């Protein structure tokens, strides 16, 4: 994390101005996650071992591990095990220090936020394998692109396609006579393989207002173990969950989870020129890894959120 410094390799110093400070504090505000951090103080354990040691369901342990990893309090690594590849967890810090806000600090920047259901797209062009499901059943027919135009598509909680794109239009809530400074777009997604596959890279690209911002390569289509929110009727042989990824574009460029992926800036998007902000997610025809997309709503996968757009302005 850009605004953190490590002292003697075990101390995390949180800057009160940092956007990720709240994320760390929320991750620590949980008794089960404290127990996990205590357990990992002198052990390297996989998720099954953590669940067994703390007498908690594997799905619950996975959710807590994901939160701690997202806050960078844990580091995970995939290693061979007795039953295939396993995720080994390591605690990163022994001490956390935070500078509390003081009254003389300037007020927080202005931010507008919109949550977009994954089924509320306005345009799409997809190829099989493809499909949509609600939290209770399949919409239309699997591997039939026409199903994406069924009226019920607005209720989708999981959708997938092999190649093409899906497009959303977010309301432009930028107040008059203000200037956008930074825009974030976060979503849970992964590759799309038949059933699922642990090694299935896919180059997933994001466009905003028809401007290509950059590409993130998903490593896999995750299945075999039920997602925390995934309904019981959905077979575990199918895709179960994805990774929560965040695109950020500012005057410094475009980033995915803090890593710069392109020189495109927020000025390139021309936000003030339209009443909406279009967001297109897809697989380019010339992508090196055309491994498809799975996109998760707030009732599927591991994270209880839809597609979330936040915009900071001056």
C-alpha cells in the first residue's frame, strides 16, 4: 500500500490520510480475525488448518482470510499440498500504529458513489460459453446469447461469457461547477472456463466512456469450493467466486489494485461532457488470453457488493 511504511519489517504505520486506513481498521474490528492473526503469529498454515484450529466452517475462514488479505495484513501463497494446490497464509505485521485525525486537518474530499446491479446493463455482445442466473435459478438457456436480452436479466446475480463485452451506464452525479479528481470502479470477477479451472488466465479490459483504460489478467475460474454467498442450488463444479478488483483512474494514470496499468488519466474520460458514465467490461478480440469473464452480484461469490463506482471531485 502506497501510504504505509514498515519499521523493522513488523510494524505497519497507517497514515490518517490514506484511503486504505479504514479498510485495515475494519479488518481488525472482528474477534474471529483477531484469532486468525494470533494463530498465525508463529505459524504458516493453509485455510483448512486455520478452520480446524479455530473450529469454524471453511467458508467462514475463507471469508475472513480474504478480508485480511485485502487489507494486506496477511500474505498468501499457492503451494503444492497432499491434495493439490493449497493457499498458505502468513501474517505480515506484529504491530499496527495509526495517527488519529486532529482538528486542524482539512475536511475529507467530496465523493459520490453509485452501486450498479450486474444485471442492469444497457448493451452487450457475448459469445458462448455464456449465461445468467438469479439467486434462485437460470435465466433463459445456458450458452444462448439471446438469454441476455430476457427481461429478467435485471435480476441477474451471476453472468458469464467467453468473449465480447457487457456495458453499463452509471448516472453522472458530479455536482455542477465541480471537477472530477479520481474515479474508482470495483467488482468481483474472474475468468470463465467450462465448469471451472484453477489455471485459466483471461485478459479482462475496462473501458470508461469508450476510452480503454487497461487490462487485468485473471488467473483462474474459481470453483470446487462454495462461495461464501453462492446459493446452495448452484453446483460446486461450476464457478463459485471471483476476486474483488478495483480500477482507479486519476491524473496520475490508471491503476488496478494500486498497480499502474496504463497512462490514461481522468481527463481522457471527459466525465463532464455526458449525463452518464459508461463502463464496458470485456475480452478484446486480439487479447492474448481470451479466457472469458464471470461477474458476480451481491448475492453470489464472496463479496456482498454489486459493481461499485466512486468519484472524488473538487
